[in-house]
């Protein structure tokens, strides 16, 4: 996971703790839990998109000098 994805996951965890604390102290709020669910889904999507990106660009194989359109170094 990259830095922004880790930050998003940490903020989602903190939001879960705060939402749970609010619910215990003051009572349930449907909109607060709905917002948390949206945040969790966005975090999962961000983590899934981050895991599909290769770590580094692929190297191209060296060109065949016999093929047209390739250059010699």
C-alpha cells in the first residue's frame, strides 16, 4: 500500500472509533453510520486500485537489429 492509501485507512479507523464513541455516549445517528460506510467503501476501492498498479514500469526488451524501425545504440 502506498502512503495515501495508508493514511486513508488510518483515517477510516479513527472515524470508526469516533462513530462508535459518539453512538455509545449520545445515541445512534443513522447519517453518521451511513457516512462511515461510504468512507469504508471508498477506502476499500482505493486499496484495490492501489494494489493493481505495478510497483515499477516494465522494461522493454532490447530491439532486434535486424527488424526495420529499430535503432542501434
